[in-house]
C-alpha cells in the first residue's frame, strides 16, 4: 500500500492530505476526515487499514485554513479548558456549512482524477467534529456519494438553523446509505439529541442505521484517545467496511 503526502488545490487555499493507493488497481474512493486533532499517526493507521480493505483513501486536513501539520502546540483538554476551546474555535470557525460542502465537493472531484479510483460511488467517514462533515458530503454530492459514516459525531442534531441534520433534505431517499455510531454519555451528542436525529432520519425515509455503542465513550475508535476501546473500535471498523462493501459499487 502506497502512502503519499499530497496537496489538493481548494477554492481558497491548499489542503494538505495523505493518499493511500495501490499501484495499478482501481478501487472505490473514500474521503477520511480526521477529528479535531487532525492528521497524525492514529488516523494515518486508520486510513491505511481502510485502504488495505480494498479502497483508495484520501486522508484530508479539514482545518487547512487555520493550520497544517500539528494543529495543537499544547496538550488539549476538551473538558472546558479556555485555551483548548479557543483553539477549537480557531480551527472550526472558518468551516461554515457552505464551506464544508464546497470542500467536500472538491475532495470528491479530486478522487475522480486519480487513476486508482474506480467509477464506483465514493464514501466518506468522519470522526467527532467531522461526523457532520461526512453527512454534509452526502448532501453536497448526491450524484457521487454512495455511503457515509459518522463515529462519535458531535452536534449532529441541534436546534440551530444550521444544524447538520437539516442537510438530510438534500440527500435523495434512494441515494447514499448513512451510518451513525454514537458514544454513550457524550456531551457533544447527548441521548436526547440522538433520539431527535433518529426521528429526523426516520422522517427522511432513506437508508440509514443509527446505534449507540455500549460502554464506548466519545473518541472510542481512535487509538491515541483516552477513550479508546479496542473491541468497540474493531466493531466500528467492521461496520464501516461492511457498509462500503454493500454500497460503493
């Protein structure tokens, strides 16, 4: 499996990314959105493993407008630490819903230029904050996206006029298959928000699955997270690969 440091030209800058591909093989393309900590060894390993399961994967830095490489120059504490929350705001501030969807469309277009990407529909997966980016990818490019997954995604269903779940209206009912794997006791996606999201998904009427992983806290899929839980992480990976195997054709 080849790992290449690449740059993707965006509408307003250049996105640093890592491409995982197998020479001479055309495979379905997948966009891997890392969590707020950005591209690092843990997500490189996750993207590479997904590629080894039969995909051409591009691991992108959604926060390129603010920083490249290491996104925090200190150890963050997401329990309300002012310095951490200020940095969080700096990273996500430029990512309005419109910008997220513009970026997503550019990533989909980039995959289409690669000789190692087949004509199959593409996939996207997001973690924590970028769970919503994966969802918005399905709304931005219903013509090309076959499936998206969100693991311990935060803020997916809120009372604001820009809530990510409102993008469901632009995902065709016969289009992308949506998967949401939730954490327990997640302040960024509490049980009542999960219930509201599931109600919105049911009303939407397309293909979806939403489930809460028992004994799995926010961040359980990522090896360098304090919440990492290997059995549930393995289950999440199995769900992801099964989802793509059944849809990216």
